[in-house]
């Protein structure tokens, strides 16, 4: 009986030592690469580049306003913004703002509420085309009212980062409208609200006039096609 008990104890001890050795080896070995999991995981929407071809088919209603030179929003009346040459990353942010109610515009809200994140990325890629490139140089004397603007929107009106809008050549009356909305709460960007809240009407007019005259400029590119023909 004692011999059997001793044998059992030795067996357990060997098992414990073996388990310890395996654990130590596992701790010292590098983890196996998760190749299978990575291969199976789909690319995230944020990382997926915009598909301008798909954006063209999705944005056919957008062109009813943004594809017509000189087209104006009604009630209140102001020029529809030019989008050709804009930063697509900024356009996505703007579309999200209209969808989420951070920007007050009933038509734009209706247009965006059915779009997926990828749809917005694709639409932005199509409407923006090739973003404007900055020269890095100030085109002339900068108005006092626009001194703070250029830290984000650039000396030449071309944004310093893709999340900001370029303003070069944008319609002056649209810029006035946008600043008024930031000032009075129609657009809920806290940074822009604080900045615009300190502006007088003459300051806003001066800023809009300055940026609207800069080149190279944003543009409207008419696209005379229908969804049924292409």
C-alpha cells in the first residue's frame, strides 16, 4: 500500500513538473501570428478609400444643385457652394453634420439621412475631384478680420489639413451665410461658433470678399448626365 501511494505521488509530481515546463515554454515563445483572423477581418469603412465611380451613381440628386453653375438656395437666397477642388475628408464631415442635425438645412438632412458612411465617402470623392494644392504663399495683404481664419484655411484659402474646408474662390454670399449660421447656432461647431460670435457684420463681409477672390479656386463642374443614361 505504501509502495502504491509513493508511486502515485511520484506520478503527480512528474505531471506537475511537466505542466510547469510547458507553461514556461509557452511564456517564452512569441505568440502565433493571427493571420487567419486578420485575413478574415474586413477593412474598416474609415480606412476604405472613396470610390468616385460609386459616388457618381449615388450623388445624382446632389447634382441638381451642386452641378449647376450659379445655382442658388431659396429661402433664404444664397449661392450653393462650389465643391470641385474641396477636400473630400471635409465633405464627409459636412455630410455627417447635415445627417446628424449639427447643420440646419432640411433638404440636406433629407439627402444624407439614407446614406451610409461609405456612401458619404464615395460621394465626397466624386464631388471633390482633385483637391486644390496650396502654394504656401499669401496672395496679398490679409484683412485684419481674416487673421485667425488662415491658421486653418490657409494663407491662400487652401486648407492646411484635409479636415478643414478650402475657401479659395468660394461664393462670397455662401461664406457670409455659413458664418452667420455658426454665429447664431445653425451650425454647431464650438470652435467656429466662438470665432464667428465675435465678428461684426462688416467683418464677415470682409472675410467673405477676401477668400472669394483667391485663386486657384473651387469650382462648379456641370455634369449633364442622368442616372438612366450612364
